[in-house]
C-alpha cells in the first residue's frame, strides 16, 4: 500500500526530472511536464491503486519511474 512518504518521494523524483510540482488550492498537486503538459495528483493516495494510477498518467507525460527496489 502506498503512503504519504511514497507520494513525497514521487514528487521529489518528478522535480529531479524537470517536472514542476505545485500545491493547488484544493489540496492536490499540479504537475507540469517540461513540454507543458499538465495533470493533477493527490497529496495522499486514496486506495492501493492510487499511486499506480498516478504513475501511469505521468508516464504518458514523459516521466521515467525510478527503478524498483
């Protein structure tokens, strides 16, 4: 199950790849890819698929996930 720490690590990894991550007024995060594509992601995962669905959406925007541990 994903945790708030996993989401924090994801945000840090996104920023390291050149994505812009900003806190939105609704409590979510606004992610902007280097090429200008945008999406929102939750601050905390709502269920066990939450982070996986977010990563899938980000991959379509050019995100390269960290290698699995």
